[in-house]
């Protein structure tokens, strides 16, 4: 949050190229996994965005989702951790994964 905006939008030699795009990707993927855990449609058709939100909003989203995951992990039972969750990939096709593996993926 203390970095100058020029650093947040600076092109870098990384997969998504710009810090704000990477943070947006993290937020989107966290929302997708959350939807899979809840068994609801997430509405995303890609794991990236053409125009990321402001750094302030991205940080708020990521913190809010992190808080949700902490509460979810605190409430989940061992039986639930082993339950298979079926989902649709954003690109196409279907998959399944345990709730526990979703939580480990999101760390």
C-alpha cells in the first residue's frame, strides 16, 4: 500500500506482467474457489481481467476473502475436508477436487 502507483502498474518480467493484474488474478481465483466450496456459480469466464480494480479495492477484496477462508476453515469438519466438490473450469470442462485440496490450493 505504500508503494507509489507507478510501481503497482509497472510492467515486470512475471506471468501477468503487472502487480495490479497479479493481485486481480488472486482475487478472481479466490472467488472462484469460494464459489466451488459453496456450490454456487461464480460467473467468471477467465481467471484474469482486462482492467484491474484500484489497489485499495483489490486489497479490500483479498482481505475480505482471506477472512472468509479463515472462518470457513475454522468451521469445516474432517469429513467435509474429504468431500469431493464437482466444478466447471472457467476455460471449459469439468473437474472435481476435495474441499481440503481447495483450501490447500488457496494458501
